[in-house]
């Protein structure tokens, strides 16, 4: 019997980074990715990526900064100037997510990763460019939304719980 994918075990449905079509996003300055960093980047199988893509996470009801305030006690907005990644990294760091926190990044229906928050910050210039992106974790208590117009929205401390059945978590 096949194991059912949940937020608790999605990271176990992985494939080698070298076989992932988006591996280029994690390439360094001409030096190979360190073993430490590779250990914080988990590319998911197509099935696991579809699970995350279809999952009704906090991003499902967040379409604008104004809407963010309806669902989260704490919310922040950041307009990003893509010429200065240091400013973006600082803003992400200030969100207070632990560096070792595992987060979900589902960029396409068949492409997703489990990353540490540290890797989100380190590779932010590669992750956030041109496409709408959403990053969240299994707590479903916060969400980072990137709008393709170079605007970030962050919400934390949900007012309402999503009502997602525990079997999916």
C-alpha cells in the first residue's frame, strides 16, 4: 500500500537535487553547493509537489495586503527593489522565523521544495523573480506571499483556523 502524503511526511517524498529542473536556482558563485546547504534543500517528487500545490494553505485566502489583515493579527508589506538583495534578506530575517524552520515552496504544480528558512533568505534573489510565490510551514500560522510586482506580504498569528482535516496535516 502506498504511503499517504501529509504535511508531516511530505519531505520524505524527495528526489536528488541534481535531478530537479530548478536545481540551477541553488547554484553558488561558481563554487559547488556545500553539503550543509544541500541538507537544507529537499526537492520533492512530482506527487509530493502536486500535494503541496493543491493544499489549501493560508495563501488560499490571501490575495492582497488588505486581505492579509482579515486573517492575521500581524502583517507586513515590503516593496522590493531587486537591485539590492541585502535589503530583502534583512526584511526576511526580521520576520523572526527560526533559520532551521522547514518551510514549503511550491512554485509550480509539479515543482516544489522543503527548505530551511535560512535557504529562503540565502537564495531569495533566485526564488523571488517574476512569478507569484508562496512560502509557508506546517503550522499554517504564517505565510509569506510574493507578488510578481516585487511586493512581499507576510502574515502571522491567524485569527481563524482553516478547518483542514488533520489527515492532510
